[in-house]
C-alpha cells in the first residue's frame, strides 16, 4: 500500500468519523459539532456518506431519512411562505438538495414531490433568466439558473411533463450569452465571482452532455487565479466552494490532462489533505480568523500575488474579512454562526469531493470507491 493511498484512506476514514459525530438520533445531523440539528445538515451528511460509498448505512436508513427530508422540506416551505419561492435561494436550495438525497436513497420515484415542484416551473425560461440576471452573471444568479434547470429536468424524468422546449431554451440562451472566458457577465470584472457563480451552469451543461466551445478558455481563466498553495479563492486558505468549483471545471472529462496540470493540482491536493481538522472535518479556511501575525502575513501576501488578474477583488475581499464583524460565517444552513476554521458538513463534503476529483483524474490506479450523485446539480459527475 503506497503512501498516497494511505493518506487518502485515512482522510476518508476521518471524514466518516466526523459525519458520525454530527449525527443526532436516527435522522438528524448537526451542521457543526457545536450547533443544533439542521435540515440542510441532513442533506450534507447523506451526500458525504454517498460520496465515500457508505451504501449499507444509507440503505438501512433510507425510509427514515426520506420521511425526515420530506417533513423538513414542508416545514421549511412554511417558514419561507412570505418569499417568492420561484426565486428564493434558501428554499430552492433545500428543495433541489432534497431531490438529490431522495435519488441517492432510491425513494424519489415513490414521492417525486410533484405538488411542490410543478408550481415553481416557469413557462417562459428567457423571462425567468432575465428576471434573475443570470445571463449577465449577477451574484447568486448561477444558483438560481441551476435550480430552475434541475426542476425542468426532474419534471421531465420523474413527473412525465414535457419540458424539453424550456430545457432547449435554457441551453440556447446560456450558450449564446457566454463570454470569452466561458462564463457570463463582463469578461474582466470580478474574475473569482465569475467562475464561482458560473460553475452552477456547468453542472447542468455537463449533465445534459452539451458541448462547450469555451471550456478551454474557462480552464485558462481559472488557472490564472491560483495562489501559491493551490487554492482558488480571493482570500488566503482557499474556500470550499471556490476550490471545488475550480477543480470541477479543470478536471472536466473533455479537457486534456497533461503533466503541467497534474503538477498544479497536486499542490491543491496536498494542501487540502493537510488542512483536514483533527476532528475529521474540513473548514472554509484555516487562515482568515482568528487574526494572528502569521495570518496577517498571509493576507498581505495574497493581496500582492504576482498575477494581476483578480488583484482588486482579492484586496477588497481581504480587507473586508479583516473587520471584526466577519470573524464568523453565518448562512441559512444553520441557526448558529461558525468559525472560519471550524469543521462543518458543507465544507467537509466539498473538500472531500475536490480530493476525489483530483485522485480520479491523476491517480485513477488507486482503488477507491467514490460515488457521485446521479441527479442534476451539485455533486453530479459523469
């Protein structure tokens, strides 16, 4: 057994232990070890267990997990009833995560959530994409564009509704409005945000097996943003979303896999393995807060990276994160804020997926059982 195999094997085992530590009762999970159960945390736990092929456990818990997922979704819908659910990111996120989880548990055919999904499907996709500003790359528009595409595909595959015209319009509009970098919006503005936002549409294009003439340009754009530790975020220590989104595109099956790319991504690979916390989980970044002389030096170095592309975005984000109000992260995934270096189920799943993608691309001889989600959206891979 070689050293690399042992490293990955140990990381997977520690990750499984972390997920187990987060479990509360039969069907609830805490988002962090210090938080309360969350409907999102349950989804992230299922995604992680599926990724490392914990098939027996998921099979044995499929009924109770499925019932809890559907109950959580209905309760969350009630909480969000004062929002326009067609463009409400938190609700649509939980809905699409729930659909993915039910597909993993092989219970989606039993209850495809028809009564929830159908009212959310727009008749005119162009109007919807313009409403959310997806074709000009506005922040969070990539998420919403992906969500509506997931619902269209789900309606066709599981509900027997012919949505092919809407799907074709979604594809046509995105391809026609793609910029030279392979994303959406101004070519030169906010390069980190541009690929991190646009990654979501890549998930759908990949699922639908759509050819992308700007794929090479997208990879080139992303590689220009890498830091000296192999991370792809506008702040030091990387970010689980930024790093995963970058690696997802750079390891796209249609891109060439040469020694130069292998050398670059092995730096990412080794950094990620070294950043796993002692509790077995992963965090957003180890180098943001708490502030220390070492971390401040990292901030300065990151803002002054030699690559000019993205420098303004790095400076703006780093200076903003130095403020005391940003010493913790708060999301709708949990009622409790988390520390930047605190293990949680979301960052852990993304980090482990990133490790898996690099290993499968450049070390496929290692016999690990990774399982990606066979449903459109985050976590899908051919």
